[in-house]
C-alpha cells in the first residue's frame, strides 16, 4: 500500500501546502503588491496587472461537436439507446464469452464439481441473460441490503423488490454468474500484470466515451478512490478522500455544466511506470505524476484546450511542456515544483497578491488564511470582485482576489461531481476479486455517462435514480419476454388492492358533512393516485 502524495522527482511537499481538496476562502482587503520590474531566473514580477500580456496569442480550441454525429442518430434517445452508446451489445457479448470461458476453465480444473455451482448445473450465459444480470446489479445500487442473497428473501422483515424473483433470474443463477464474471480474456490474464484483467474491457469502453461527445474547451483531471481494504499491492491511502483506503482511478471530465458528471477518459492506477508516453517527444524527463497528465490528454493535445489539475500533478516543467503542444493549464501548484524561491520569500499581508511571469507562464501568489499558489499558461494577471460577509466588520464587504483562483474553483469540481452522483447508488460490493469491483464501478460510471447524454439529446434533466430505474425497466422489457406482462399485472393488482378499502373501510361508519365546510384530501383517492388531489367536505363518524 502506498500514499498518493509521493513523487520521486520532487522533495516532500512543505507544511504550508495542503493536499486536501477544499475550496479556498477569501477575505482580501488590500491591493496587490506594488513592485518595480524585477527579474530573477527568467521570471519577471508584474508590477501592474492591468498591463500584463502573454508573449503569444491563445490558440482557439478545436471543438468538433457537442454530440458525435455518428452516435446520435435520433432527436429523442431512450435511456437504453444512450446506455448502449457506451456499453454496446458487442461489449456485452464479450462479457458473456469471457465469463463462459472462465466457467469452463473452473470446471475443467475441478471435475468433482460435476458442472454444478451454488446447487445449479452450469449453463453458458447468453447475451440477454447478461443484460438482465447487469440490470439487477444496477438495481442493487438503488436498494442496499446486507447480502446479495437477501434480495431474493420473501419474509416480512427483510424482503427485496419483486423484480428479484426466480421468474426474472433466480438467486443461485445470479450468484453463479457473479462468481465467473470476467472483464477480459481469462486465457490472456497474467497475475504479475494486474491490468490484463481489465485492459480489453477498458479499451472498448474508452473508445466509446471519447467519440460520444466533445469535452469542450476546459476539463478537469483528478483521481477517484474506490473503497477496497483487501490485500493489493497498488492499494492507495488518500487521507482527504472519504474512503481513505482503496483503488485509485484517474478520471478526465468536462468542466462544462452541460456535461456535468460525464467521464471522457479514465485510467486505473496500478503502480509506477505504467503510463506509456514514450511515443510523445519530450516526455523522457517528466515524473510519473506528470506522465499521467500527458497519458490522459494524449488524444487531445495540439487542440488549444485547457486542463484544470490538482497540485499533485503540476509543475512548471509540465506546464511548459504542454505549452509546446498547444494545451493550457490552470492549477494550484506546490512551492517545490519549480516555483522561484524569491516569490515564496516575499512578505505579503492578508489579502495581498503578487504575479510573476516567464514567457506565457504566469504564477500567482495570493495571501489569505494560507498562501495560495496558482499557475496558468492561458490567463493574464487580473482581479475579480466578490461579496463576502465580514465577521469583523459585521457587514458584507467587497473583496478583490485574483481571477485565477476563482477560475480554478469553478472548474476543478467536475470529477467530484461524478462521485457525488454515483456514491448514493454505488452498486459495487465487497469482494476478494478487486477487478469485479472496478468493472462494476465502470459499468455504473457508464450509466452516469448515459444519463448526461440523455439530458443533452432530450434537453431535459433527469435524476440518477430515476434514469437508472427507466434504464433497468427498458433492459428487462427488451430481454425478458414475460417481463411486460408481469409488470402490468403487478400494477393492476396494486390499484385493485388500494381501491378495495373504499367500501369495507366504511362499514359501521356514517358520512357527515363538516360543519365548517372544511375540505380535506379524500383517503381513498390519496391511496390510489398521487396525481389526483381530490378533496371532500365529508368525513366518517363511527
């Protein structure tokens, strides 16, 4: 197990810079530091921010499309159509193939099992059956029960939804498929190379996520942490994350609010020196954290886009390299990542700021509750005004702060937005097989991508829970011949049951009109429908 804060190319971060991903608070009441034009190590102090200019013009980004024309063939797309944009039937077919091959290998090695597992004789998984399996896994994220087998219980105290029944998929069949579920070819896996368990699945998924939409001009790169406390040599400890221990996943997400929650690309952290960027000239001198950025941006370089990063990735060296590839950066930076010592040694009062420039790279130091350092290769020295309540003055005051800090805060949360949408409905379960947890996590991430695509194409927002329910309903209706009849029968039985008390409930009672003529909701109609708001002036008297 290792911590993500280590980087062999740099000294440990100093105490004044925190790894925590909190937004900055501002309480500036002083103007920027007035300084004469001073040069050190190629850096120039900017005495008058309003006169600051880049040496070259900003390259306008090459934006291709909002939604790929080859993907969106209809004006109105259903949840199922959006989901299959990312998890196509071809991918599901491969999941069936890999699962069946793993089962065949297992029974070949365990002849005494007589082709039986969980009390059932094994039969190969079909594509329709795998779709039903995926729908049930997604449903388990909406309704959390202690154990997988509990979803099929029928007792009064603990019973799962009626969709978990033998007519949809039996408990033992579900557990059998889960046992042999694989996300890569079992014959190609290598225990010494963990990515061989997920590489093919990741490649298929990423190919679809990268063509579905254009990520826009600005996007964010950050890490996610999937809770995992088993034995794993690339398990990470990140104290600022809620899970703290787990498997780290790098995610590249658009910062455009229209695409909030969309994952454009992702990569699993499984140790150092795995991000192959040797084919990109000039990357030999980059550290591991810097190579992660280049690896994630490899198909977006030279297009004039901007990436927002966490200070774990950023250095002056990386910013200068990305400038050579017409890619801009705006990030917080640690003081030991190439920041001149002359800037760190300046004496600033609270609310003051200082700018230094070298070519097209600008570093901002802003003094608030702690020193904040921001590096940008796109923006110029500038300020914005913000209203903030002052506890000292007991009133709202207008604060002046560098616009770069506000720009960072407004764009960096794109990756956190995906975690916020997914966490309440996490379908991944505790498992010794870490790759199953990662694979199910990626499937659920694609459900979130489908939700975003659905919102864009249909021009209406939908909640993650409601979208998942609609998606599961469509999957089951398409791949189970009896599902629609079962669903309609359940709805009709529920309506009939709710309407029955309308007569038996009034036995021995007398309907009397209210003396004040006050009207209240009808008990019967309120049970039958939440849409019909029927009110009556009559009430029953025993």
